[in-house]
């Protein structure tokens, strides 16, 4: 086989506006509210900037509130369907540390902060990353109802499954503000729903035709 | 906040041996067996080369058998916990096409070929990528039993959930050969189980201490 046309590397880069936004944030995100306030703001700006969907994530040292990384959904900017905010934030933290295991013995306890319950892909990505805590603005049907995104088939016992792996879940912090971001996204005429539900719907239509 | 220490990009690169291995493969992978034979071979070599776990994946044009991308698990080589073989193969295909949607209207029908049922993260990654078919050597408890990897909490109706999104599942092709790769990995004294189960076990131990 001629292998010259095969891609051999891939990657993604944060848009410049993220660093500009973070420059105005205090050095330490002391409380859960401080952390969620920041992901809500990044999520709102991400869709306004057309970099990706209304989702953002942080990796933070739980005890000190020190920010290790910030990510936003980059599906549209990077052209990679796996670059959800959680994968971006986890990958940037691992790049900074030079190690895949964010829960390695002797390290600070790290948490993933997200503006809603992760989709099924990011649910797994959080599990495999080594984070010890997952801090969410909220969970529930609002994100799918307001934005049209498919979050995927999650198990009913998703919280217990995290607990069994030593990962604590905290949810319901500035929840209303998070919902407002999804509402604003859903009200846009040009919102892109990029998770292949369109493709699935088309396939269903052609099968039944 | 001082943002100078934050990572702003991440990425992964295939080891050179993958292209060397592919150079000896026919231009077209005509049958399901041809496709699975190649993922089994790449998975075996990946763990022998210590690039990552015993997992490989391809993106192939279902109709023609043309290979669009090949990926292997790169967690150890890249230091990124999300670089499972499926995410790597999907990302390389999207990089080559310059588009996140592998199921865009008018394109060839693309499939993801893997040497076992995806973990919960890659289950979601496959859903969001736009592939229309998932071809697996097999599924079942062997991979966790033989290698020690945690595949995560999947729903019982995982096949139906793919079907509802227009993605066909085919499984049970050269299954025994796939199991042999996992067995060989499990028999190594120095096999690394990199999915943070160690961290979870440690957390559980310290909670009960």
C-alpha cells in the first residue's frame, strides 16, 4: 500500500481569546462557584466566537484552587469530533505535566470542572484520566432540549460508577447560569449541531425510503 | 492570572513502525477478514513496541476497502489518556479529510474497524464521528479478564443504541486471533494498565484506612 497520503499526526490548539479571557481571572479559584463561573463564561464566549459548542472545562487542583488547564469545545475549530471541552482540558493538563495519569500517587488531587454532565465519550475520558473529583454546574435534560445535541446513552447508575472508581461527583453549582448559556445557543439561527445526529437521521430516512 | 505556564495545544503522532507495517499491506482491504487481520497485527506489534496497549483501529471505505487511516493506542507514547486506538484512527481520518464529519452527505460510507468492542469513551467517540459501520473482532469479557483493563460501564443495549443512530455493528471476525493478542499482553511481566484503575484502587484503600 502507498502510505504517502496517510495522516500520521493530529492535534488541536486553543484559540487566542482563551488566554486573553483567563488573564483577567484571579490566580486562585478558591470555591466551587469560582470554578463554575469561569466555565460558564468560557462556554458562552466559545459559541459566540464560533470555535465550537457552548461547552468548557477546567482541570483544577481541588485543594488549592490552582488552575492547571482550561479547555473549550474545539470540534469546529480543529475538525476533530473528539475535541469536546473535557478532552481538551484533560489533554492540555496532561501535556503540561508530561504524563497521562492525573491521579498519580504523590500528586495533588485534581478535578475536572464542566458546565454540564459529560456526554458518554467524555464520561469515559474523565474515568481514564485519573481525576479524583468531577464538579458540574448541573445535569438533566436541559442541554439536549435547548441545544439539540445528543449526549449519548448513559447508564442510570453513572454516579455510582464514578464512585466505584474513586471519583467524587459534585453537581448543582450555578446551574441556572449554565442553562442560560444553552438557551442562548439554542436561540441562534446559525447554531451548528456537530455530533452526527444529522448523519444518523439521514441514514434512518434512507433506510425507510 | 499568569497564563504563561498553561499549555495551549496538544497532539499525538504515530510511531514510524506503523507506516512500515502498512507498506506491506495490499492497497485494498476487500473483506472483513482482511480488515480485522490488519488490526490484530497492529495491536500485537503496538504492545511489543511499548507504544501503548494491545489495541488498533482503522477507518476504511466500506464499499471499496480503501484504507483512510490507521491508529494504535498511544497512551504511553503520547502521554494523553484519550489517545485510544479508535480516537487516534478517527482523528487521523478527520485530519486527512479536513473535516470532523466522517458521515457527511455525498461522502463514501466509512467504517471503524477495531480489534475489540470499544471502551465507554470510544463508544461515544465512534457515535460522534459520523462512521456508519463498526466492525469488531469480538466483544465479551476476555479483554478485561486477560489484560486487566477497565472497559467502563456500558449499557446493556449498546448495540441498539448504535442502530438507533444509523450505525451498523458487525462482530465476531477472527475473534480467536484477537483474544490471542490480549492473552500475550496479559502474560507479559511488564504490562502497563494505564487506565487509572490503580488510582481508583488507591483512593478506595485510603478511604477505608
